[in-house]
C-alpha cells in the first residue's frame, strides 16, 4: 500500500496539528513498516526527521512558481504530483484536501480535529472562520472517509455541517511514545538544571490563547497565594493573553510564580522544539492543569496520563472522553474548584496515587498499537 500525506504540519507546526502528524506517521511506520509513505510538504525541517525512515519519501514543489507560493501549491499544484506518485490513498491530516483531488483515481481520507471556530466564533477573525468552514465542508464532501479525533468532533460535524454519521470514524489519537518511558533520576535532574525547574510545580502545556484559559489557573493561584506558594511551569507561548496573565499576577504580587520555559534560550534547542525533553518535565510535576474552554481532543492530557502524572482538567467537550475517571474536573470558569483541586494534589498523597494508577490504566486505551490498527483498518476498508 502506497499512502500519501499532507506533510506541512509535521515539518512546520511545533504543537497541535504538528504533534498529531508526527505521532501518526511515526506510529504507523512502527507497526506497518512494510508500507510506503509519501509526505507532500513545501519544505523539510528538523521537526520531523523523515530521513530516518527508509520507506518515507518527501515530495516538494518542483517549479519556481510553486516554490515561491507554497500555499497555492498545497491548494492546487500538489494534485499533479499526487497523481504522478501513484498513491493508493491520500490522507489530509489537517482538516483539508487539495482542490481537484476528487478527479484522481485514488481514495481520500481527511482528519477533522475540531470545529471550535463554529462554537466560539468570537475567538476567530471572520476570514479565519470562512476559510476553516469552506475547507472542512468541502473536504468532508469529497473524502471517501472522514476521521474525527473524538466523539465531540464527530457530533459537531453532524450538527453543524450535516455530515453523514456513516462516513465518520472516530479514531482517538495516541501520543508520542517517548511519554511512555520512565525517565531516570539522573536524566530528570539534568533536565531540572537545564530549565531551572522549581523543586515543586504544577504544569500547563498549551499555546496561551483565550480558549486555553490560562487565566483560570492564575485566579486559582491568587486564591491560594498565602496558602500554597507552588509555581506553575508553562510550556507554550502567546501574546495578548500572556501579557494579561503576567499583569494579573504582578498586580497580586506573585508574578514570579509563573515560569515560562519558552522564554529561556534553551527553548530554541531541538530537544525542546521536538518535545524530546518534555517527558522529564512532565514526570517531575505535581499535576498537569488543563483548563481549556473547549478541545477537539486535548493531547497534553494523554501525555500526562502516560507520564504517570495526575490530571486536573475542564469538564467540557472531549476532555472527559480522554481522561474518564482518571482526572479531577472543574468547570472552566470555576477557579474556586480548581484551587481546591490544586490544594488536594499538594496535600493528599493517597489521592495522587489513585490518580496515577487510574491514569496509567486509562492511557492504555489509547495505545500506539490500537491507534495504528484503527487507521490501517480504515485504509484497508477503502
């Protein structure tokens, strides 16, 4: 079987869609190395070491025009090269398929991650909403199979766009297998020194935007500022919202309790940009705190479960699908409940043990082998 993929995100996105693409590709190769994989991408970067895989090839724009206008190549010019690649299946990994691919004699699959722009339109510009809507509706119409990364996303596709339920398969993603490994104390100490990590800390992993709701953690920390002086280590970056939380914490005299790893020089190194150092950071935290207002999946939750890390997360959208009974939940706007959970994690070792044990069992439901088999089953059905 010869399968092609939209490889842009794997090479260019450090989080979100990039992590999804890199994990899927490496996991498929791990369990199905006999297949042939082609990545269509405007350029190659060190975010994904495609040269490490013998059965992978990268296909890039060939003429000067498309090299100069890569977005146009992904939308139109790519189809000719897809045709010449003699694929059996083309899989759009990030909500879209190129124009006119339906005219080729190949099967198509598209992964849809979320419809957050429909549920929270105020968090997107009009042109972003229009573009996302057009791409996803069109992709769902022409694809032979639609993969939704959660039941939440499947239900949204049915509700907002009327996509037939029979056309949608829910495939819960797995995460990078590096999170399954128990990190040695020596390595953890090396990472602690490298990133100047506190002795104790809670962890937040996400881009810093309004939807990711970092401000709720800050409000909970303010409630506890004289009771629980434990800092929050943050992996992720932002602009407006980042400045807002900094200002809020400064006004309350505890700005030093926010530790932004992306501001360190080490954040520019490959071990940070490729997440290679992240398991050691996860495994030294007290808990992952994930207060998002809405998620299509919520990959850091799964990374934490695999890491044996207690999870505190929002009780909305797909997050209870991922964590089930292996997390402490709160409403995204309920900082008081979140504060109680933070205090419980810091003081109740029995609770921590229960959450860790449940978390590891829950993570097994999202094993890399199950994930690979689900995807290949869909390919074979076409």
